[in-house]
C-alpha cells in the first residue's frame, strides 16, 4: 500500500485518502458554448503521465492537490489549493 | 492393530531437526508409520522406505521427494478437511490420516495412470485444439476435464476457522535467515534500525543448516551469528514465517504462525537465496531422482538416508560436496557424472577423488531406468555430452543405482524483487539471472544476488544491511562492493538432454516435457510469457520455481535467441501457495449503529444494512409483511416513530453560508427566513440528481442541512472542496455521528409532542416547514416540521447522548395513542403512497431533476448552481423518459423493482418502487416511462420474467393529493 503525504498531516497510508478527480478549472458558465461546457464536464485526459489530481484526507477533511504520474504511480508533490 | 512401520535413522549428528525423544504415529494411504517430532511428512515416509509419495497432475506418473523445500507439488496430501498439504514441508502431527490427492482409486492403483500411456496423444496445446472441434462438444469435454483435473476435494461443510490479520512496521525487514540475511540483520541492528528478520523454516541458518561438506564450519557459523543477533534488542526474529507478496513501497504480506501480518518496512533486504534447478533427461521425474539440496536436507536435517546407491549428476563444484555428504550418510556413490568436460580443481573435487569415487567428466545422464512396480529407478545410462546438451553418442554405459542426485545449478529466488518492480538480468558467465535494477529501499544479498561462497554471502549481507539501515534514516547509502567469491560459475548453462522417446520433464507440476516447449516454439510462441500460457510450464503449484529457467533455456535454443532475450515470466504474488482463508482472515466490516440501537433491539427490530448503517427494517414479532402493514396503519391512523439518525447532518456557517447553499443546491436559500426549512436538492456538474435533504435557517449566517443516509460523507466532502475553491467565508461542520434524530409522524403526533415541550406547537404556532430550537423532554432539540411520510410530523434532532432518552420519552408520552416504532420498509411504503422519491432508488446515475419530477425544486433563474449550466443544455430538449406513478388492480403477477416498462420491442423505462398499499388496498408503484405514457389512465406493459403484465398510469401522489394531512 502506498504512502501519501498530506500537506497538513504528513505521510499517511493511502487508504485514508479519497481520490477527487483531475484538477480542471471550471470555465465561466456564461461564456462558453455548450460543446465547451460538455468538454469540461465529461472529457478527461486519461493517458498515463503526469497529472494534477484532487485528493482528500478523509479523517481530517483536508483537500489538496497531488502531482502524480499515473504511468509510474509516483507522487512528486502535494500541496494545498491556493485559489 | 499392527505396529507402525518405522525404520531407524542415521546416528544423531550436527544440526538435525528431529527430536528423537518424541515418537509420533500417522497413517498414509491406510498404512501406519512412525516418525520423530520435527519430521515432515515426506521425510518420515522416505525414512520408512516409502518411495511412491504422489502422482503427477496430468499423466499420474509416480513421484517422490524432489526438492524437500516447498516445491514438491506432486506430493500433496489430504488430512480430513485440510487439503493440498505439502508433504515436503508440513510437519507430521500425531494421528494424521493422510491420503494423496489427484488419484482415481488409490495412490498405488491410480486408474488415471493410463493417461501416461496415452501421453503421445496429448501433445502441447491439446486442450486448445482437440476439444473445440466441433465447437458444440466443448461443454461436454469441459465437464469431463474438470472432473479429472483439480487437486483435492473441498468440503463445503468444513468448519470456518478465523485466521487473524495483523499490521506491523519496521525500519528494515530482512527476508531470509541464511548467512547473508543474518549478516544483514546484524549490520542493520548494530546501526540502530528496528529490524525484523523473517525466516520461513523453523530456525536460522538457511542453507548452512544442511551444507555438510560444502561448508564444514556451517554449524559454528550459524550458532555464533544467532547468538550475536540475540544480543540485539532491536532485532526481532520471526521463524516459520514467509513473505508472500511485496506490494508498492515495501508493503509486504507475511504469513506466520499467527496468521497474516501486513508489514510496512522502510527498507527491505531480500536474502531469499536461490532455488536449485534440476537437470532434464528421460525419466528425471521418477522417485529416487532428486535435487542435491533435497538429498542434503534428507541426510542432514532428518538423518534419512536418501538412497542406497547414488549417481550424482552435477554441473558445478557444489555437487562434489553433495557426493561427499551422501557418502558420509552411508550411501554408496556409484559415480559422479560431471556435465563439464574440464572438472574443477577445488578441495571438494580433490576429496571426492581421494574418497575413491569415480568421476565421469563430460558425461550426462541420458536416461534413468524405471524399476518395476512404481518403486522408482533401478539405474541410468550415462553418455558423453557436449556443453549444449547434445549427446555425442547414446551407447554409453549403464550404472545401477536407486537414486540420481542432481546438482547442476541455481536460479535466484527473486520473486519479491520482481513483484516490487525490480529487474533481473541474465549474466552469461554465471549462467543465471541476477538482480539488476532494484526499486528504492530494496537491497539484495547472498545467493539471490549471485553470491555463493559462505564468507562472501556474509560480507554481501553485511553491506546490504548497512545500506538498508542508512536508507531507513534517509542517510546517504554507503558504497557497495561485490565480494570476491570463490565460486565462479555455479550453474551449468544447459543441463538438458533430449531423448527420442521423450518423458524428459521440464516441469513436474504440469508434466511439461522438452518437446512441448520445442513444439510451442515451432508454433510461434517465442517468448517466456507465451510459452508459459501455451504449455502451462510454470503454472502449477510451485509456480515455475524449478522449471522456468530450463524452459527459457530450451526456448532460447529452439528460437536462436539469448536467454536474456527470452526473459522470464512476471513475478506475481504469492511466492508460495496461500489459502483463501489466510487472505480472508477475519471479517472486518464495522457496522454503524445509531444511538438508539439498543431500543430497537429491545423492541424486536429486524435489522438491515443501509450503507454502513444498521437500521430496523421492521419490528417483530409479526412476520415481515404483517409488521409493515401494522406499522403503516399506526402512522396513518395514530402515530409512529422512526429513527432517522442515519441522515447526514451538517452545520453550514459563516458570512457566505446562504450564498454557498445557493451554489451547492438547486433551490433558493437566500430568502429562507429564520425558523423555516426547505427541501434541498443537489445535482452534480452534469445536472444529474445526487442527493436531497432539508435545509433550515438557524440564523443570518447559519444553516442546518440534512442529506441522505448514504450520501452524507460524499456531500460533506464536496461541500468542503467547493467552499475552498470558491473562497467563500463558510465553515462546514459534519454532525452526522454527533446527532441522533427521530421522526414522530401521524395525526396524533402533535398531541404526543405537546406533552414533552413548552414550545408552541399549535398549527399556527409551528407551521408546516417550520424550524424551531426548543427543549423537548429536557433536551435541547432542533425540530423540523416535515412530512416525508405524508402525515403531520416532526423531525427531532438532538446530541447523540440524549437520543435514546428522547426516544423513550416520546414512546412513553404516546402510550395513550398507541404509538409504535416503524422501520425503513414502512417508511418506504408511506412515502411512496405520498409520491415522494428516494434519491438513488427512484433516480439513477443519469437522472436529471426534469425526468424525476423534481423540476419544482430547481430554480433555473438563479445566477449559478452546480449542474445549472448542464441543465440549461438539457432543458429545451424533450425528456427521453419521465418518472410517473402506476397502479395495478389485478396483481396476480407482481413486478419487482427494475422490471422493464416496454412498448412492443421498445424498452421505455423501469419500475423503481413498487408495493401493495395497505392504505389504498391495491398495488402502487413508480416507474420511468416514455413521457407520452405518463398521462394518467394510460395502460403500460411491464415485463415480468418473460410475461407482460398491465398497469395503469396514475397521478402522483396516490394519497392525500391536497397535502391536508401533512399541513394540518
């Protein structure tokens, strides 16, 4: 089992974390076409490689971003969301 | 009864593993045998002269001792309910009653032994080819093959035995307690690491325990190292424990006497040693043919004379030591057959010569000669051979012997390295694979690392232990230097000799022969992975540990590739057979119980699982249906009480609380006034309904929100994420486990509640969808006047520690009206009569509020809410389906949830809820259907187990459409 470093709680076993999907910024709903909006909602790049992902440390309720290579499963960095 | 058969062992000596003071008795195939405590089943049987220990899987050939170290897959036994016991490693217990698995009839008169004579008609890939022509015959063939195949018969009535699981952590885990592992433990222990040293046999020492002539000082070495280890308090030794799998980041599964331990190690030293590899020649599988280390184990650990007259086939100097060991055990060594043309000059070779043992260099065993009556072998033919395994002449000489001992080379026990993502490379000089790239925090030492001399192994282990200790504390790793090893080429590159009549076995588990590998190569299966699947080599219980290397050698030769290019098959957990029971361990599903659980138990509740929660389904002693009707009628006619403590309960506070709810939920909350609550519906970003509940205003900057029971954790999580992304001044406090809640419902509920509180709860004082904070039965309580079940009702939320007392007080107060508790099933029925949807039951992963009849709860005119943009795309389009109610007046055949609504060939929707309504006296339900079918009075077809039944679409709600009751 993997260890993941929560930016607040430090290294913790992976089973304490919940995956929250790719970090994708919501476009302004009023300024996009239907197609662009649908792309935001549904289309994700699943190709193995470096990804920015949302992760949640469930016992403490901390959301943060992890930079993870989904090909090698290496987590290079974790940090709190900063607007 | 006759005395058990017992033949006395060799005189006590050295490092034996048997306790001669304890005699045991067991039976095998109906005959009784004596044994010493510490004997394995195989050592006891072999010591008593038994040669036929099992039958092979495919051809049912006779098999005996081969490895004596967990790879003897053909010696599997059954002891009552315990199946597939390995004879070579399982200790004899007094009174065991053993039979061999995989026989038809008995081990001696195995009817399936006929397959051996038919083997010429069972070529490689036979199953794939023969049994699919014609295709329709396959199911019959399959049934027959399944009857013949398989090892042991599971008794489904066997008693369940819990096998516990533990969790542990250490700085350095050392796998293997041989000289390199012990040296690693000493080095890491002295460096201050918390060390766990795991050894899968009963004592430390590894191969030194049976090294004999190959390492004369071995017993002294073991003892001194073991004593040194015992002095270190930070080194823990775990015997009889094997590491079965290595998962990401040094997370290892170990199984020992106490069950499974999941070990988190910062660094791992793999000192797992090497598997001795057999030679391949005709009849190399018969009882009496065994590995050099197997003969050494028999002779040294169990003091069993492995045979009377031995032929030693070897390809390295180690084998000369084995020959000396045999001689020391009183075995007559007929000759040493050295595959190499030039024999070594080492001390062991010299000793063999001095002992007067004949050495036949540049020769091979061309074939073994079976003795009649399943007694093993009676001799062998020795022929001159080239280094690539081709016989120069097949005339040769015949040698009489009842045993052939093979010492031709090794393969690293690199399973854990492979599982962890490391790589092994083929080293031509050493004719074997060696670890190349190791994942971070993993270190290899000893034979697995290609280091063979005892001193070299100790040095290698010490270095690995030092590196592991440094890694564990994040220090720079000390440099590693390969020790000088006196043994240069421990493996022969091709100890394989073809025979025109075959029966030269590469894999004993699966009866794979040389010709099978060659034929697979001819058919185009040119990599180790493909050959494995096509021929099943390495797929048996020993998982190729003593067959994969030879298979790769044959394949490489047949395809003209190097062994490195052919490669090896992927190492996967488990390194040794692991029972489902060991994995399953003890069931660990904590049930969540509400604070009122004990009251439900006392009231005779029948519980059901609702997500993680245990909830009363209904209350006994009535049978299910009658109980539900009884509970429904109480709520409709008088009063009932239900525990709704499983609902998600969230405080949303902060200056932006109202704005936050506006964005999270589809409805409007900024205009919700103090002391009021409102239905709250939540969508995801694609506009699909995901949750609902109530939202009450506690203050200007404070709301109390409920969610569905199953959704609470996810909703809290999403709320926290969006609050952070939007940067709103809002705090989410999850009270789900901290608050208990109950719903008092029914026409009498106001009267009952009135006896418990000073709050004005008159129709005008506490109106429908009102919210109050007040003292009820002496407890500070949040009250919501809601009507999920379609009656006058109050939801009371209190801190968990007061919930049971409040429940008692309400029941007590409701005695004059005959209040009773009702369960989840009654609530489901009540709400359906009232036409209320349950999110997740009457909606699915694609349902929009527009389809589910919830458009009224969606305020599209708001500036923003999650899902709004998607709903704006969907809204102008006609719905594909819509949720509607239906009734069935004739219901001899009653549909179930998820039965399809059809129109001819078209599937229009499905039933989401259905039940017989005690209030209305007929069957009511909700279903998705085509929007044009939703007009009340339309007759729809529902397909029930192939039949069509008719239902009539009805207007929702079925009951009290003017809401008089819940608003009263």
